[in-house]
C-alpha cells in the first residue's frame, strides 16, 4: 500500500513521521552511533528500548 504512493521531491517536507514507519516495522529503527553494545543495539532494533531524540545529537 505505501509502496504504491507517488514519490515526492527530496526537498519536500516528510508527510509520514519516521517514528511511525519504524513503529510499523516498515523501516529499521535508528540506533545512535555511540551505542556499541550488540545486545543493546538488538534491543533497540526490536523495539524493546526507546531512545529519546535528544540522544541522537541532531536536535
């Protein structure tokens, strides 16, 4: 269904919140680069651990 949507220009604002896409399992969950423990990375990717945006260093 989502793959059937028309593409948008790369300069367009996102219309779907990235957190929604990862929550639905459509895109992988982001893991901050400073996290190196493989077990913690796996837990984040599985959705067992939520990382606040402030810890990504982009806000």
